[in-house]
């Protein structure tokens, strides 16, 4: 039996950030467990040329500790490509390169353990016992980083396979789309990346491509400066203080800040369709349909038929396809290994309540904490599933676990004022007396 101060379950970017920030802290014993044999990041959607949607400075550590050896810039420097990368990646970088950075960081962290399938977490006295198929560990602080799960509509679940797949499975299944009729459902970034991938290679083009969005159009990511302040720590404080009803309303209004389509990708798809229609001599029959919602999906011999509601005209349509890719997002779900604790975690509405420090409210012993990564969007805001606050959130958790300010987090400012402040801070430069 191993005893630790902190055990993290799941090693994605969030818990990798936590491990990197915990590594230099003296006197804390931490272990991070994952069932995978090695680090991987959305491998099913790692399509070629996909770009990072946030600044590469929003890496594992930089926003709270820019001196850390686990920064993306240090990775570039150590791999001998810093100057070339600064020219090539002026605005962003590819997701593939960022995954390589994650691999590099993971290879330097001795607290990570792979091929460790967590089967159960139980309360044993004043500690939590984490059981895997290989060992048992106890801790007073558990951090859940198992991630969200793909959200498929109920009507699609029984059909899931090589012909009906979630976008998260695209590069695993690699459906044979050449000469086929393909239906892509979802007008967000994932849907656009799937469409762009399907159109990318002349030799693998589908015969017909139908792209359906429930939104009024194929809308761009809201990447404006003041919107980006929703992804700053002061806004998290403000958002968390609001009533639940207001938070839910705000999230509906803010959706395009996190799941709109990057302008560069929209331009690339538009240019590609223009080229296929008028220049390349290899047209793809295509229909881009907005204000549509898929209601049902049924097999019809070796074909599939989607029943679609046209929201503009309030009527139903039928769309036949050989392959359907559902880009329908992800949902929060407590992992099954928490089943022994489930009755101690439910809040008033049946959902776990997440405190400001990312710990779950529960009726366990004082001093035993269960923290969540990428699980708190309803309480902490639109930035929670995003990479923007990963390092800051990990630092919040570490400060809470250690009971001290290991990382300074109280000096972040924004241009917008979220709460009434009768005396705005003076940011004018300090000058000497004459």
C-alpha cells in the first residue's frame, strides 16, 4: 500500500499541468494514474493541419509560473527549434506539435504511472483508497482528470460503429469515404475540422457531402479581446458568485466564444469548396444546411436515413447517407470508479456541487478533498473545458491541497470590471519624486 498526499486519476492536459506544477514543490508526494500505455490527446480528432485554438503560452505552466522548465518555450529551446518556431508559429501552432510538447513534458515527470486502470475509490477511515488492477494507494486529496465523454444522441448509440461515429472516433475508425455520401452533423469547430479533413485530399473525396448545423449559420469563433476576458481568472470569480439560473443563461449566450469555428478554418473550407466547384474539375456535390436539427437516424438496407427538422420552415426532411459523423460534443460524467462514493457527492439537484477551489462538496471527513478538472463549466464558466485556464486551475488546486500559497494567483487583472468597484485600481506608471 502506497500513501500519497495527492493522487490524480487520468492524465490529460489538465492533470499533466498539475503534475508539472507539483513537481518542484518540496514535501508533497503525488502520483498520477492512467489506463493508457502513454500520453495521448484527442487522438481520434488529431487530423492533419488542425491548429491550436488558444495561444501556445497557455501551456502546462506559463500563466502561473513562466520560469518553469516545463513551458512550451523551453520545449522549443531544448529541441533546438525556438527561432524557427517563432517565425512559423507567430499566431498559433499545430495541435500535433502541442501534443509532442505534452509527450516531452510527460517523459520528464516521475510522478506519472501508465497502464494503471483505476477500478474503485473508497473511503477508508480518514483517507481515500484508490484501487487499480495492479496496486492500492491512499491519499487525502484526489484529483479527477478522467475527462469528458463523447455525447451521442440516444438514437445514434445503437448504430455506433464504422458507419455511424462520433467525431472523437474519426482517426481511429478512418471510414472509407471515397465516392460515398457522407453526412456531418454539428456546426462547431469539430464539425468544421471533420469537413475540412474530408475535403482535403483529391483521391479520397466523397461523392456527396452534407453538413448540418443547428445554428443559424456556420458561425465564427468569438475571439475578440473583451470576450477573451471571460477566459481570465477574475471572470471565474465573478461567474462562480452568480445564481445558478443566471450562470446557465450566460453559458448559452457565450457558446460561440468556445465552440465557434476559427475564421482561418472557415476561410479554408470556403476556398476549398470554390476550388472543387470551379477550378479542380473534381466537384463534390455538397449541401451546407443551417437551422437544422437531426431527430432520428435509421438504417435502410446498407444506407442510413436521417430525419431532420428544418427550424426555419418548421418541417421535416429526410437525408440519406452511407456514413454519418456526429460532431455533437462531450458531456460531463462522474467516472464509474467513484460509485462507492456516489451517494455522498450529490448536490441539491442531483449533480455534484463544485466549490470555488474546484473541490466537490461531500460529506466525507474534514481534510479529505476530491477535486475536479474540466468538470466545472456550470459553476466556473465557459473557460473550464478550454486550455486557457488549465495551469491556473491546477495552481488553485495545489494551493488548496497544501493549504498555502504555493503559487500567487491574486494579482491578475482584466480591463472589464465584473463587480462593482467604487475605486478603480491605479495602473499608471510609478515615477520618482523631483
